[in-house]
C-alpha cells in the first residue's frame, strides 16, 4: 500500500455511489490501481467500502469511505478487516509502517514485516498476506499465485532499469523511468520503494525521489 490523496468535493449525488462520475474519480485518485495489492489496471474493479457499512448509510455513501480495489482483494477483505492503515491518510504512513519484500525468483512469496506496531498494522499485514499468499480456497490459491506472478514480473522490470541506469551514459532517461516506478502511480510501488530503502547505495541515489 502507498498513500493516495482523495479529491474533493465528493462526486456522490444522492444515495448512489456506483455512478460513472464516482468510478471515474476513484480511477483518477487511485491511479487505476487496487489500493490493497497495488496491481494497476485490474481486470475486475470494485468500489470498496474501507469500513464495511453493514447498512449504515453514513458509511455507505461517505466519499471518504469509498476506495478502488480489485475483485480478488475485495473478496479477501470482505467485512473482517475494519481497522486497517488508511492509505488516504498521510499520517498513517502505509508504505513505511510495514516492510515489503519479495525475492524476485519463481514461486517466491512476499514477506511483510511490521515496523511500526499497532492494531492497524497487524490487520493490514494479515490482509496483505491473505491477498498475496492466500490459499483458503482453490480459487484464491490461483488468484494469489497470479498476483504474485504479476508482482515478480514488475520487480524484474524495475531491477533491470536500476542496472541500466548505472551501466549507461544516458542516465537521465533511466532516472525518469525509475522515478515513475517509485511514484504511487506505478504497480506494486511499496515493494519497489523498499528495494531502494534496503540498499544503502540505492538509497543514497534514489530515496529523494520517493515522494507522496
């Protein structure tokens, strides 16, 4: 997860949050990414209630409570996870409260480690593990495996850019590409940012470009 800034005023009119206007604004605010797993341009898109409304209209039609997620993550979250780190609140520091790591090798699973202990961090870690590594049903096993494949491919693309940056003469071109990958607009940004933070040389070179 990374920080996303919600735009205002709310596009909700009356008691209907599933409108083209709402979907378009969520697409723009979340850069067409699932806010949980961070896959970009998900093939299944859900308007997700960050806190399950359970019939409470003050939550059901609350713009601050509407997020964009993929079907896999939304169905993994359901109503169980109602105390997560909020990626639209800058103070929650969603990409540094947890450490994100995935060894870029076939069949590897992401590892999430809590750095800033809290109940919210505990629940966020549990949800991320369920989304990326869940095997509670045959369908979820396959969906999680496909999600990990997408993550590994994206990490390999990012690593290749890092190598090319240090090996080529036209550093500006590759630097711009790296900056794009470190922005919250790219897929799996939190994992890429920790690749930079975990290496002192890379951290010195690129950490300045990790901005929200």
